[in-house]
C-alpha cells in the first residue's frame, strides 16, 4: 500500500487548492464557500521518486453542533487516524485563531508526524511578521506556501518526504474499480460504508450530502475493490449553483474511471426517468453495469413482489437488458455480500475476448437461421466478423452494404453471441465496415 498523507485544517484555508496543485488534478472542488469539500478525496502524488496517496478532507470546526460540520470533523479524524503524515494548513491572512489552536491540540494528541503549512504566502520576498506567529502552535518550523502560485510546495513535499515510511514492494494493482451511481439519497454512501465495513463517507438524511467522488479500497476473501462513491446525480435543471455543477462533472469522471458501475435505485420510490439517464451514462461509456435496488427492507412484499419488480425493471431498463438486477438493503446488509462476486463476474464479462473463428461459426449459424435483410433486390452479406477490443466487447463486421445492416438485425446477431458467451452485465458495440468481396 502507498503511504497516506492527509491535508487537514479549518474550513476555507485553501486545502483543496493545495491538493489540486500537489496532485496536478482538479478532483477537489475549489470554491470560496466554506465547507465545499465534505468527504475525503484521494489523489496520487509523487515526490523524489516516491509515490504516496494524498487525502483532502473537509474543514474541521472543533465545536460546531451543525450536523454536516460535525460529520466533516469526524471524516477528518478518520483521515488523521489512517494517515502516515499530516499536513496542517493554516491561513497567513487570518493569523492564528482559536480554532487553529484546537486543531493543533487534536493533531498533537494523535501522535502522528505533522507538517505545518502556512498558506496564502502569495508575495515573493521577505516573510510577513505575521508568519512567525504560527510557531506558537507548537508544531515546529512552519513552511510558507502559496497553493495558488505553487511557491513553497517543493519545500513542503521535502518535509513530508522525511516522514514517509520505508518503501515496501509494490503490489500489483488488480483491484476492480467500481462507481456507485444514482439519484441523491438513494443510499450510495450507506452502501459504500456497508461494503467497506467502516464509516468511509458521510451518511445523512439531507439529500446531496456527498458532493465529491471518494475512493474506498476494500480487500477481502472476494478480492480487491476500489469503490467510488459519487455525488447524487440531479437533473440538469436542478443544478443551480457551481458546486452542484462540479459535482455532476465529478460523477461523470467517476464513471470514466470505473470498470463496473452499480446503478442504485431507491426501492421506496421506484424507477424514474432520472434513473434511466444515470444508467445511460454508464451504458454509453461501455462500462460493466449492475442494477442494485436498495432499501428493499422498507418495501411491503409477498412471494411475488420481487419477480414482479424484476420484470418491471427489465422493461424500464430495456436499453440495457444485459444488466443483472440485485435487490438489497445497505441498512440491514441483506444480499450486499452477493455484490462482490457479481462485480467480479461482470468485470470479467466486460473484458471478455472471443476468437475470430468462434465468432464466425456463430455468424454462419445465425445467418442460416434468419436470412439477412434485403432492400430493392439487394441482400445484406456479412463477410466476416472479428473482435476489435474489450471494455466493452467491440466487434467489427465487414459487409457489402452498410445501410442494409439494420439495427434490428444487429440486435439479432448480438443476441446470438450473448446466447453462446453470456456477456452478462456488459454492453456490446458493433462497428460496420463496408467492403466488396474482393477487398476481404
């Protein structure tokens, strides 16, 4: 495992800007609104040929009774517990305030190595007299940094490097990356916490609590998984402020990073058009897909309820009929364990490769059973088919006339391939190439 370095501090001191500068990404949301970063965000960082994991946390408000702020404090505490080194960010312009002293006391109690980063030292040249005030926190020599301009970040990373544990043999990264996507309040964070076996992300009754995509590494008897919990995707018309806009972008990016997407449906609400649009994101990007119906414990049911719901969902998600459907409860843990093996299976299906010989045997059998379509006396001829890629399985078909290969006949060929090889949980792509027989 890579060493973990946590960035902590009170709200709005520039932690997310520093995170983005050090990781060279824009994964952390940066905004002048205090409390924009709520959960822990992980990013890869490298210094002096040493890779480590950088964690951006929500601001710590030591005495706040606000539900969200108190849970943000708990998230920062979890990050501190798991970190090998802590970067404590303070704001030069504000000077030392009471909350800084409280956070410093919390860090000293943790016993972890702490690097004190005085941010917003934006002017080049002699340090402001206010800089020396930060020695009063009792955390050693402060390091002057401008996270906006990048000044001092090298000195900061040099100091962090001193505290990183000795290098271990790098493990092969064979973890399956899984994005949990769905509408706000469908139970995505609760599911990640249940899968991770700990309180990895904030869970609240307030819709839209999770704004950033967060990663949770889980290793158990089923294998290694990285679960990406995403901000609940809202309709575009309801994305009013910039923070929500960035959260939707993060969710889209999380789908891009994932190999498998778990589309979470709220069983108490049933299927909505928004669920279809969210699932469409994963389908369009060719990801392995699983439809998970959460809060199943809260549904009144008899012996036929599950079968009826399954049939209805297959109609609702007719464009992705390949996706397996699992009924579960993140709250009680019902059937959650089954998700691990299903994710692994769907990932293997998404990466399946079929030999050209086998594909053309299926093609010959399919065209013998159902004649290819004709138009004005010309019949479609499919000369041969080969697999061009995986994730998703992509097949190239060489035909005489592109326009004769109608969508309905493509679907028929796809169904014949699926009947032999399964390809459960993965979309399939067809690329049609027009060739005269002499060119093949």
